[in-house]
C-alpha cells in the first residue's frame, strides 16, 4: 500500500527540520559505544565495585568481559496499582537472561507518582516535572556504564515518557520496555462518570462516591480507561519498543510472566556483541515518531502526548510541533471507542482485536511507516500479532491478529471508521496556540462563543460553581496553570462541574494554559495554551465579559475584543508564592525557572547540539593519530 501523501509530507518536513539536531544526536550515540562489552571501559576498581554483591556465577560472567549485562530500570512501587506487579519482575528477568548466556542487574529505580492520587492536590504540581526527574534518575541508573542493554519497567503517565527520555540519552544501548498490564474490568466507566457527576451535584455523598471509585479501581494493574497510562502502552507497541501484543495482558497471569521473560531474553540478544545490534537511538527515528503520533490520533489517546511525544522526540534530536499533529489528525481516522471516547475499557478493546489489529489496518491504509526498525529487528508489520502461551504453558507464541473486529462498537476497520479524522485539533488566534481533543465532544459543542469568566485557580472555579454563580453560558479562562506558574497540573476537578452545566443546556468551554490529559471528555477544552501567561502569553490580557470564540472546526481561539482595546491592556498578575511552597514544591523551583513552553514539550533539557570540546569528533592528536572517542575511531573499531 502506498503511503498517504500527508504522512509522506509531514515525515519529510520533520526529517528536514531535524537534520542539525538529529545529526548531533547520532554523533553522540556513536561516540558512546565501545568495542566489546560496555564495562570493558571500566578500570578494575570500578568493575569490582560494580559486581561486589553479585552471585558467584554471575560475578564470574562479568569478570570475563564477554557476556552481555542487562540493566533493569524499574519504576516499581506498591502504591501505584499499575506498578505493583513489577515487584517480582527482576527475579524473572535475571533467570531469563541467564538462559541465553547473559546476566542482569537491578541498575536503579525511578520515582513513580500517581496522578489519580494527586488530582486536585498540591502534589499534582510536581507531576509534569516528575517526567524529567524520572529521565534524570534513569540516567543515574545507567551512568555506571556496566550495561550492554536495558529493560525498562513502567506504565503510567509521566513514567514511560521519562524512562524513554532517559533511555534515549543512552541511545547506544538497546532498550526493551516491559509493561505490567491492566487490572481486570470493574465498575463500568459510564457508571463511574455518572456517580462523579451526581456527587458534584450534591445528590450522593462521599461514601457513595468512594464506593464507586473503589469498584472501578479495584486491583493490581493499570486503570482500565484510555488515559495517558494506556496511551503510553499503545505508543510503545507502535514504536516497536514492546514485544507484539504485550500492552494489555493482565498482571499476575502465566502469559504476563512469559512475556516478561521473553522481553528480557530479547534485550540480551540485541546488544552490540550480537549480529542483531539494535540501539534505541536508531529504533526511535523520525518515522517511528510519526507512527507514534498516528497511533495516538487513531485511538483518541491522551492529549498529554502533545507534550510527551515532543519531549521524547527532542531527546532523540527530532523536532516536531503541533502543526504536525494537526495535519496528521485531519487524515487519520478514529478506529477505536475506548472510554472516555466510548464506554468500553482497554480489556474490551484487547478482546475485540487490540493493538495488532490497529497496526495492520493503518499499515494497509498507508498511514504508518512499515520500514522502521523495532526490537524484533523487522518492520512494523511483524507487530500485527497477538501473544499466546506456548506448549505446556511455557514460552510465548505469536499468531496473526484477527482480521475482523470482535466488536464494531469498540474497534473498526479503516474502511468504516468512527470518524474520518483523529479528533485532535490545533486552535490558534490572538490567545495563542492550544490543543483540543474533540473525539468525545459532540459536533454541536465543538464551537462555543460566550463571555469569559476568568479564574486564577481551579479552587476559585469550584467555589463559584458551588455558590451557583455559573448557571449561564460562559468560557472559563483558567490562567496561571502553565509549567512556569505551578508545574502545569491536570485540572480534572473541573470536569464533572463543566459536564453538569453542559448537560443542563449551557454552552460552556474551558481555555487554559494547564492540562486536562487523556481523561478529558465531552466538554470542549482548549488546553496547553502556549505561550503561558508567565511567558508573556496573551491569556493574561483576557478580562471578565470578553467574548471568547473557541471553534475546533475552524481552528479558532480568539478574544473578540477591539484591537486598540486589546493592545492597550497589560498582562494580569497574580501572587504565585503559594505555588512554590509545601509538598516538596520548593525542590522543583529549578524546573519552574528553566522549563520551556508546552509546544516545545515543557522540557527542562535542550535539543542535542554538536559536541563542543577541545578534543571533538574527527580530531587528531598533535602527531596525527586518531583521538579515542572520535567518529573515525569508532568506525575503525566497528570494522575490526
């Protein structure tokens, strides 16, 4: 199947735009490689420290400097239901890699916070920045230079992007991502949403709300709605960083354990010592990133990835922006209906055909690049497969994904999509640039023109709602929610209230420089407004009563204010001192002070740049010998 022309155009533009930084990145990657095992570069004292506590046989393997060593980097903790199953994974991984002549060490852990616990709380203001902190923790785990590849254990919102950003900064090492799987299905998503709205209306009490939530989030595994955590898992599959079909196998099952073992073995056999060397910095290239954007759009995935994919790409020297998302969204059809874009959960989606079905449909429609390299060392079509237990319940075998959907209310073929577009829209105008996710927004709600009501916090909004002051048509302008202001928290506390007002017939919308994430639903919301107010963004010029037009169809985000009046205004100010105090927020001041704008990924790190040292690439020493670490030196080592 020929590639769709828009896919070709966007990909070519990204490749051209990224040439300087991608070239610099690949040079860094090549310079980090050594001949033989990575630990061969260590001095004896370094090496002795590195395996002092290792079992005798494994220690012998490390001493010989022949067998590959696999790093385990884990975001395990037992407060996150999605991460609790990781407790037993290191033992499985260590045993599995021994079977293929390698060893594995638990290299380090990373933070892992749950946005579900911190929603509406001060701790949520650390959430976005935890992504870059996780990347830094990953780098610390790998900094010992003991390892030839790595397996990464993570599932949830900022955690997988953080792990991948860290992995890409060690792009010369192969990387295999290992999920834990979703919890089994509990209370239906529609019933959960109903209880939340009833609670917001004061019609049920806290006891009923807590019981409903407990029936929904009830066991080990990922929350089953299609938010950022499960969007992460979809993207890892389409980017070729998972084994095929691994994302949505439930925890603590024989198949889950066998997939974990198989992933560990794969990580051990794709090192530089093998004939299948697959460094993650080459797996994640421009076509891989475009595939990830397409997968996000076709499944109605989390808007958080309009930040995270930008940041992931940046870590690999690749530059993408919201125009790329917007152009692809116009031609990528919506193939799934998973809550909040429908009533089904991810278990239902998996049973209906799952990720392999989606990948094959998009490949057949010319909307994914097949000519990419995955951890299988093959093109993407090899991932149109579903895992099953092998003979006697041991090992994994893969079978072709089904060619027909098991439930067309959840999953459809590309010839009969739910919508001809992906539902993620760039809106822009005199209020800046923002993202809207409209895959769950009815057409009649995709355009709102109404007076602004300006708030500086979600608490101010909720106070007005509870006081009965919002029973009208309005556009809520919630400012000072960007990364510089308070870390860009998710604003889900507003969702039930806005949904109630919309259900009551009011025309409402939200415009904010904050986030709503993949759990945003049926209320139109222009989010991630960039630049934010603290970066001079025009959202700070809006006043109560200004007519605001938000239109997903025309891509409009405008304050309909006379130009002379608009330009005569000064940016609003607010006392943001409380945002930097308490719940550890003091420690994150450096992030707030150095973070870039949302459309650039809200990162605290920069694009790769050429190595600038007195001894650089292609350098010679004073007598003309090649300097160790240069491109020429490593090409000679590779040839040897």
